[in-house]
């Protein structure tokens, strides 16, 4: 394969103009707090992304500082932070217990935008976890009981057997939330919005928490 075939050509003047029109709304960046802008971008992603617009990379670190990263699903957000759920005995759950701070990265390829956030993490209340768990599909609730998440699995059949056993255990009755299953809220100290612009001259808007409010500044790309 030739070098020219591997490397895409530089955008033309017409491409540049189209990108400016699609991603160059200056009024969009005239905000004094980040969550309304995040809500607008997430709503647009739900319209444009083919799968899981609420998918987000979650980065944690263990007690030694060794980082880890995986994809999770954002299930709620408000002015307090971003909420996701999982097994507290999983790798991420153990790491958050040892080192309760994390970072999130949303990447919406179809929009050519991303959002980064980082801050302290706290567990949601039992009432919040119960309410979300009850909203999940019954099969997913049974799966939460059956899976020893992040621990060795001898064979796929062992998992399927546990799913069947818990299915029989609960029968047609309610499937309660397991004691080891909960949610966390990342309370951001920083949130950065990034949008693609031609020739790598991207837009970056950073919010930094300042008391009860936020300071806002643009960053060089």
C-alpha cells in the first residue's frame, strides 16, 4: 500500500467551510456552567450516534496508583455529577473503594466532539441504587446476582448455570438488588468540552469548580 493511500488528504477549502458551519457555533460556548451544555451535547448524540450515546470511558486507579480504564454507561447526571452503576466487588468497585477519584471521557465520533470530566467519587444512596436496579430488565437483574464480576470464570457454562440457578431461586417473584451491586457519582472538579475544527485547530472549553460555581476558560488546542 502506498503512503498516499494510508494518509487521508488535507481538507479542501470547501471541507473547511463545512466543518466550520457544523462545529463552529460560538454561542454554544458562551456558558457559565457546564451541565446545560453537556445536556445539549448528549441529547444531540442520542439523535446521531448509532449505539449507546451514553457510553463513557471510566478511568480509575488502585491504591498503588496503577491506572485502569473501561467503558460503562452513564445512567444519570445533574448539577451534582455523573452517575453509573456496577458490581462493587468488580475491579472498578475495588479500585474506587481504595482510591475514590476517577475520570470520564465521552467520545461522540459522529459529532466529532468529546467531553472529559474528573473528580472525587462517592456511592449513590441505597434508594437511588434500588430505584435504578428495579428499572433494569429482569434478565439483567438476575445476571447481577449470577456474575462474580472481574473474577476468574472456569467456563461459559458455569455462568449460564448460575443464571439458571438464580432464575429458579427468584421464580416469578421480585429480583431484589444484590448487596454488592450499587452506583457511584463522579463529582467533577473539572469538565472540558472539545469539538473538532479543521487543521487540528480544535475548540477546547474548560470549566473548573470554584466554590459553589465555576470558572470558565478556553484552552489552546
